């Protein structure tokens, strides 16, 4: 067995061990502090890039999500909003109707995020002109919902009844609504500096063996915690990590360049849990033995 093959099989063993751990600790909601609290959609396409095309992706438009997560924190103290009675009343009525159907499977954070898409599009279509400005606005808005919903819902125990869960969920979404305009304006002034700082880190990561991580084209600033970030993405979201440069699937088998292989069969779904990714997603990143050129 040559050195590359030995490395491949050792990596495969470690990857499968990691996958077992991920499946055992899978959660329905994202805990992405290891990924810099970046907003990542469920079923996002996440990919490791190395050299070549990697550096091309280190451009300002790829830093919007990461910058928004950071800029929200700096803008929070100056963006205080007042939650309206109308928002709270209409939100809680809708939330209770949803929760009462199946209290056991109610997800406070998911419910809190329901209005994010519509609210962000309404806010940004009116205030941001141009593709880049519109993208920054949407990222700022989503970061605001992520932060407010997470803060309110994480303080509510899973065993809480519908009334408590809905109170937390609506508090988060209505608070986000009340500070949207301020957050969007405040964050807009920090994107240039933030993007310049991230570009250096992104370019450097592209030259490293581990490479740079992107989700839906957005650079993930994991602060040196790549393994923890990957684990958080895979355990919390139905993500597909693309490692097509070093592995491929055909006929139910995934083959890595260095001859390691494993099943590609999809894992069964459990009620209330996100759809399980292909087995490749659990260890594919660890099999990336060939650099992209």
C-alpha cells in the first residue's frame, strides 16, 4: 500500500468515526457559533475550495453573510426598537394556532424565522438599489432575525408549553422587525472594511491544505475551527458538502481519488428531524486529497 492509499484509508476511518458522532448528536436547529454565527440555509450546498478557482471566489459579494453576522454585533447597541402591539398580537395568534397542532414538534426558532424572508425582501426592495447593495441588505436583515430569534428562543427550555414558546418566538421576530431599518443602515457602513479583512483570510485559506469553506457561494469565516464548523453544519442542517474534485458517486458507491470508498445510500429520515445527507457528506471533506487547480 503506497503512502497516498494509506493516508486515504486512515482518513476514511477518521471520517466514518466523525459521521457516527454527528448522527448521534444531530439537532433540528443550527448551532453555528463555530462558523462565526453565519446564516446558512437548510439544504445549503457547502464546498471546500483549494487554490485555483478558490481565490477567484474571495470577492466582496462572497463575504456578505459573514460580515453581517459580525456587523450585527457592533450595531446592536445603537439599534433599539420598540415592538408594536399589532406585531405581538398577530404573531402570537398565528404562532399558537401552529403550535397547538403538534406542541411536541414545535420549533421556536423556526417559527420565529417564518417572517424573515418576506420582511427582508420588503425592506430591501425599497431601500437597496443594485445587486451588491441588495445582497448586503438581505444579509443584514437575515443576520438580524438570526440573532434576535436565537437569543429569545435559546432562553426558552424545550419543555416549555406553547404559550411560553410563542411568547419567545414572537418577541424575537417582532424585535427583529423593529430594528431592521437601523441595522441595515448601520451595517452598510461597515461592509467595505469587513470585506477587506475577510479577503485576506479567504485568500490565505485557499493556499492551505484544508482550503476555504463556502456555503451557497458565501465564504464561511470559521476562525480556525474548520472541523467544528463542518460538524455544526452537518449535525444541524441538511447540507451537502461537495467534494467532487476528489470523489464521485456512481451506482451507490463513492470513490475517492486515492481508492477509498464507502456507501452512498441515503440515511432514513426521522420524524421532526432534517433530511439526512448522503454518507459522503459526513466524511467527504476529509477525503479531499487532491488540490483543485
